[in-house]
């Protein structure tokens, strides 16, 4: 079959075996890149995310006066602006990256000047009201375009607030904390469900002081950040595709080295265990307060069972839900996903596209506003997959394709490069055909 540069043909596999070290975590790389660019001094990172999203963060920070140098040895050196950015005459292009746009807005709101942020078509559809509310409560002025990007921030000194996030969002939490870092007084963010805490850990690693309770984080400003040297842990959300793929093949064995295992990110391991996969974690250590370890996964001879993902777990697993849904038909009892309405406003409507593509492969599935039910014990056939240029949909259905009958054509497969450019090469390395 003829494929274009945007497409990828995925053939079924017989088994999955191998040992890999994955590129750096996207969430952590965004934060290290942004904080280093804002700090005093030169930070050095190895295993920084290779995805286009983190390159967008670095490019925005360069446009604001930071210096970024990629050495031949895979090290990224970032020299920061020591707390004062230079307003750029050009719009800051956040590409496809919601994390870049939402977090950088918090960094820029207390800075003198006017800043315009733009994004690609998908990012320009995503809700930005969620950052306008707290930033305006702090005294910043933001102009949105019907609730979306392009957005303009008129920055200047702000006042501290006590803010409860209405939806669980680490990006919104980070946005407020980065504004609070530069604002006199104590800014507090409260969240009903604890979201990923990389910002809190990264801020501390760069020398900031903050206090945490079970449901709040407080930061007293202004504080200065100082450069660090760090190795970015492997991305567990990228690993999710291979962990789920390995779980599909009785007799598989996959080892992932130096993987980020922050407890606010690692719930997939519990869910796979609940489904019957055997998972062991070795060599656990802490680097800049982030847990890192080696994960070994293998699948039970009798195949996967069934599980439900809802409540707090759905919020913690939000990026991994498409791939979990994509392997669900091959389990014996199916997977039920609820309380995941946020999936509809990610890079695409991930509930709608997951349902559409499962059906294209011949699966039975029921769609809900906040999730989906995928019965188990199904046989899928190869199909043409509409990824909607959403990296996680493209990769999730490449995993479903491994156990389907016949070949699967992934349209918009090039979008994998948003978070994981090496995905298809590594998949070919570990899939036995
Ligand atoms: C992220 C937070 C989550 C997640 C996204 C990365 C982060 O988004 O889906 O992929 O790095 O903070 P929300 O904050 O919108 O939940």
C-alpha cells in the first residue's frame, strides 16, 4: 500500500520483547526548560524531551531573551534571564502545546510589557478561560479570542491570591504558582484532586520555597531561581504505549530503564496490575525529588482481565486513557472509563476519536459524555485510523493494530513527534513479527 509522509502502516505483531531507555518526560522538560530560562545562571539537561512541544517552550523562552544551546553530546544548556524577560515584538508561538501556553502565561503576567501568544489550529480551539480567571483575579489583563488563543497579556505587578482550581489541571496550578513566584505576599492554589506535582518539585529544585498541604500549595514571592544540572527521567506517558502493547502478548517481556515514576504519574502501573499484568519496579532512586526506576512488564498467560477507571484515577491517568481504551477490546472483561470529560478538550476530542477508531476496527463500544465502555473478548481488524493529528490517538491505535487481523493505516501518524518522535522506530524494534 502507498503511504504518504503523514501516514504509517502498522502490521500485527506476534510478541513484544526488549529493553529500552525512553526520552525525557514532556511535563518535566517543559518545566525545567521554562524555569531554567527564567533563572539566574546556566542549567544543563540531559535526556531532555525530544518532542516538538518542549521545543516550542524553549523557542518561546529564547524569544523572551533566554539562550539555548544544544551540545553535540545531547545536552541542552539554558542560560536564564535572571527573572526579567525581554518582551518580544513578535507573537510567541506555542505550536500544539497547551502546557507551553498556559504555564508561560503565568510566568509572563507579572512581567512589564505586552505579550501575544499564538498556537496551531488545535491549540487555538482549546479553552484558555481557565487561566484568565486566576490571572485577572491577581490583577493581570488578558485578552482572549472567544475564550481561546490568540491571547494577549498586559503584564505588570500582581497581587497574591488564594485560588481553588475549578477543574483538576496541573497546567492551571502551575500558571498560578509561576505568577505567585514573582508576586509579593503568599499565593495559594487549592485543588480537590491532586494533579501531577512536577512544578512544585521543579520549583524547589531551582531553589524556590513553597509549602504543601494535602490539597494546597503556597508560594511567597518574590523569589529568585538558580540554575540546576539535571537528567530528565524517561517519559512514563510515552512508556504507556509500550507497557500496554506488552500487556497484550502472553509471553512478552519489556524492560524500561530510568523511567519517571512520580506517584502522581505512575497510576498506569496499578491499572495494568489490576488487569493482570505482572509489573516489577527495580533500582528506584530520587533525582531532583523525582522518582526514577526500572520497570519490567510481562503479560499473564490467560490474558488481561477487566477494570474500571473513574474518579481521581481518571484525572491522574488522563493522558493514558486513549491507549487503555485501545487495548480494552483484547481484555477478557473490558474496560469502563468515566469522569474523564477533560479528554474532550485535549489536542482533539479524544473520547470521540477513540470511539470512532475503535468502531473502524470493528469493535463494539458505548460512548458517554465523560468516558466510554469497551467490552472485552473482541476481535479487531485492521482499518484506516483518523488520528485527528493528535499524537496520543495516533500512538494508541498503533498499539491496537498490533493485535488486529490485517494491517492498519494510521493517518496523521507524523503527529507522534509532538511528544515522542522515536515512537515508530522503537515500536519496530520491540515488536516481533
Ligand atoms: C500536563 C497536564 C495535563 C496533561 C498534559 C500535560 C502538564 O493537562 O493532560 O498532557 O504537563 O501539566 P491539564 O493541566 O489540562 O489537565
